[in-house]
């Protein structure tokens, strides 16, 4: 008799992440995850006390996906925040469901949106803030805050299908916004 495959917590969480990436966090139900993992619901509740704990893991894993996405993105702009902004907008375009989970949804998260953008201990934002020349740290923070409001708006336009700028046009727009905020 063939031995049954052991379903691990990692297999369950990866199946749940794949489901969330394809259909959104609403699709992460015990039955749907079990079907994706090729098991009954029993292993899910052996690995997780409840579905809320699995959802927390999925959100954390989605944050890791964004962090890895940013790590692998080109960083060639000398203008602060532009590369981070382009990456954020492209993530919205390429990973719509995960972007929504991390940056648009109402789901309770263990970490803030800023912490997801900052990449946790990778300090993506802090590294960009250090590139801002000729202004006090407080103003650099204000520039980032206003810049990010613009970037987030563009990313949300991507989700709605209302954004048709090329990456080069977007990059130029972000440079112009940065310069205007720095002069203000």
C-alpha cells in the first residue's frame, strides 16, 4: 500500500498564497485551500488553529513577495523615490491581487503599509530618504509622504484600468513630482 503524502504547513500556506494571488484573499477558505493543496480540510486545521491564522500567514507571505519583487527590480534612477515608485506601480500591474491585499484592502495586518513598502529590516524607504540632498531630514520625510500619495494614486489607477502611461512616461512624471515637492 502506498504511503499517503504528508501535507505540511508550508504546503498549505503556499497553496493559500497561490489562491490569494490568483483570486484574492476572499478565496482563501478551508475548502478552497484544501482543494489547491490536494488534501482534505483536516491538515489545515492541524497546521493552523483557525483560518485567521492562515490569512495572517498569507498576508505576511504577500509582503515577502513584494520585498523580493523590489529587491529584483532595476534601481537606476538617481532621483530619490522614483525606483521605489516605479516598482510599486509595476507590482500593482503585475500582482493585482497581492497588491490589493497589501496596500488597498481592509484586512487587518500585523504590520503597517509603510512597513511593507519599507521592506521591514531592508529599509527601502530609509535608503531613498538618504538620497535626498540639500534638505533637512524632516522635509525629506514630508517630500516622501506627499510623493507617496501621488504614487499610490497612480497604482490605484492601474488597478482600475485608468492608467495608460508607459514606464518611461511614468518615470518622467515621478521625477517632475519629486522636483516640484523638493522646491516647495
